[in-house]
């Protein structure tokens, strides 16, 4: 892309769903462009390689968490971790992506040199050993949470004599057979762990500070499996994918428009499983459905564990940990041999990489999102932050496709730099970037880039609209400036770290 030789046209950070997806899109849409995937771990898969707790599974259907270019072939659409890894491994091998992955490469810093139109990337490859690579474009597919540290709610485990485990670092040799287990939390991780651990444990208690809205559905998509029998595989996948996208979108919008009706619907499903006289208090949150992401309960597994007496749910606040378990502020005691702190994740932006332009640090919280993909006045950089109200991969796919369109046009025009320009006196009206009350979202909002009310300076939660705009709007929209490095004056960086031409 430039007359000066570089290591790669594109460096992709992260070999999870987003990174593998970008590589696959590049292989198909911009053949001939060089790329490498830098992965800090020793295996691909990202979240699906890191998390090893019992029952690890998707909380979205795989017809939308899967890629638009690769059908999901398993019978279960709510898939376990190993099946998702198998899917990613297959894509990496069949498309020749694995040979482009550099494992054990942790990206520490990235500085864009405007005069060269190159990112200079600093990588840690071993204890105390660092190396450098350069590329014209940096694609951050490093996820949304801190791989090194989970959220710490500040528990003092005092005299507790049992074992404390966080799901993000689940020990391979943890033996919970016949043990009393308390799982602190009521989110997707806790809802997954409780029924799985209950199969072997003496008893499992899910201790929640506040309830969560839960939605039960079969792990198998009957319509999808029927369509696969009568239609070509790719056509059946496309139909199922669009069906599920439509249902997700309508369900979310109905929850926002008529939350009471949706709450009644969710409660009705639970009572159908648990009995008409079941006390719904543990499943009645103080907020509306979809103010936080719904928790999926595939095949009623959590409710079956509750009905069978292998698990229960307690709502309360922790007063202290004593030798034998947990004491609540109500005075109730929960005996425990193992405490699982499913208390959430820490949000991280850009994989905690120190990003700079011509040596000046970039604070993403001072920049606006551009099309949910790039950032105001930051050149040759794109990122994936998936949808909160739909599957992550829906955003990853449209972002990858869009960046490939930009790269292709840059190659055609013989330019080196693409940057969404925003003047200092832009006058944009800011919007709440996430209209969700989830704890990890609220704790990390100060780290997130800015969001405007009007498109394109925002991160939308509207996949159908985003997909249409990203595919059909012209790349040269009067905002995204394309230019040659050698024809541009050296960039100056304002005090707020905003790159200006």
C-alpha cells in the first residue's frame, strides 16, 4: 500500500471470533493483501479458549454468533465451548488462516507514524523480550474485557477455609463432586455454572444480590434442523440466520416499548416449567427486561436443577465469610466448601494497548465512534465492539466487510491513509453509549469512546440498520478522508490527543 516496504498491510490483534472473521473476510475480499494475527495466548479462540468453567456455552444462538460466510452445522444452536472452538478451528484451517497467526505475541503498544502511514507495533513475545512489527492498518479484535483481571467486588474472605474460584480462571483439577458450592452472581456465567456443577455437587446455591430476567428456550432450533434437511446448506443457514436476527430485533424493541408485557411473558414461561404456584420473586428484577441482557436458560437446565432439589436461589447481601461458608446480612448462613465468584468482568478498551499517533497518546474516551468501527481523527485503525442486544459476530461481520471495502478502495486509489475527520468545533450532541444498566457496562463507561446522537458518529445497537448503511453507503462520504502519506503535512496533535490534519 506504500512505496516503503512494511511487514504487513494489516495487523489483526486477537485470534478470537473477531480476528478469525476479519482474516476470512480479507482472504475473500482483498486477496493479495498481507496480514498477520497477533495472539497473546497459545491457541486461537479468545473467550472460548480462555474460559474453561463447567458447562461453558454460548448465550446467543450459533446461527447469529456464527459468521455470515460459514454455516453452523451442529444440531444444537446453543453450543458448548468445545463445539465453538471446533467451528473456529475448521475455518482457520480450511481458509489457510492458521499459518498467519503468531501465537504468544502480546501487543503492548502501537504508534502510527503519519509520514510513513505505518503503525509501529511493540510486541512482548517472552519474559522481558520484545519485538517490533509494522503495518499500514491496525485491526483491534481483542474483545471487550480484561484478560488478566476479572472484576473484584472487594470481598474479604476472612477465615473461610474452603476454596475460592473465579470462572475466568477455573482450575482444571477442581473437584466439586459431593461438595457444597455457593455461586455468587446471577448473570450468564452463574446461570451456566449452577446447573452444570449441580450434576456432581452435593448442592449448589446461586447467591444473587438482585434477580435477573431469564428466558428459557430449547438448545436445538427445530426449524433450522428441518430446513437443513430439505434445502441446500447455505440457503438453510441464511434463512435461519435472518429468522433469528428478526426475532432478536423484535423481542428487544417490544421489551423497550411494552416491558410489562414482556415481563409477564417471561414469567409465564417459568411458571410453565416450575408450576403455577411457583414463587417468582427470585426471578423478578427491579428493572425492566432488556435494561440488562436477558439470561438464556437452554433446555430449562437451571429450572430442572431447582426442581430436583440439587440447586436453589437465594437473594441477599453478604455480611461476612466465616470458616464454613457465607453469612448474609439477613442472618442466614450458606454452608460452602467452594465459593465461585461469578461477579462479572472488567471492561477494557483496545485490549489495554498503549495507542498513540506520532508519539502522542490516544485517549479513546476523547474520541467519537465512527460507524461503530473507527474513531474520529484516528487514522488506519478499526475495532470490534459487538452488540449488547444481539450476537457479537453480527457486528464483527459488518465491520470486517466495511474495512475490506475501505482497504480495497485505498488500493485502487493508491492512497495510504484513511481517517474520519471531525473538527474541534463539531457541535455534536452526545448520547449515552450504552443504554444498559449491567454492572460491567456502568463500571467501564468512563473508558469508552464518545457516542453522538446522530449517525455516523456513534456505536449503534441496530444491526439491521447498521448492516444496510455499512454495505450501501459510499466509503467516501465526505467524512472519511483518503490521502497519500507523502502528500500530507506531518500531523499535529492537539492537547486532547486528537489528530488534526
